[in-house]
């Protein structure tokens, strides 16, 4: 069972990187292809659409593996009233607020870049 948690943690971080890479790819495709012809524009549009799908799938997998992380941490038998646990919990709350803002704005940017 321990290995499932390790794989889940690895996947969570991997999908976060995939989400960010997909966002960067959409941006770079748009940046580098500003003056393409209408025939080439169809290919550019399809390519950025593919990366948008990857970005959205990665976000769903980040949430899914994050729930797995949460459930694993919740069931751990460690004393939940220690200073270490309280400090870790506060840092995780702040991290998730920041990441939520980044994921929301980044996904909105991905859609905006894809649609224009």
C-alpha cells in the first residue's frame, strides 16, 4: 500500500508539471505563429487546442491525486495536535490558496489564448 501513496505523490507532481508545460506550449505557439497564413492557422489552432485538452486533463488529475494525498494524510496515525502538524497544515492551506489562484488564472489564460 505504501507504494501506491508514493506513486500518487509522484503523479500529483508530474501532472502539475504537465499542466504548466501545456500552458507554456499554448502561449509559445501563439507567440511564434502570429503571422501565419490562413491554411497554417488551422494547424496552429488544432495544435493549441490539443495542448488545452492536455492542460484540462492534467488539472483534473491534479485534483484527483490531491484528494488521494488528502485522504492518505487524514488517515495517518500521527498526533494531529503537535506543533509540526499545525504548522504543516497552515502551510498547506496557504499553498492551496496560491495554487488555486494560479490554476484558475492559468486555465482561463489557456482558454483565452486558444480562442483568440
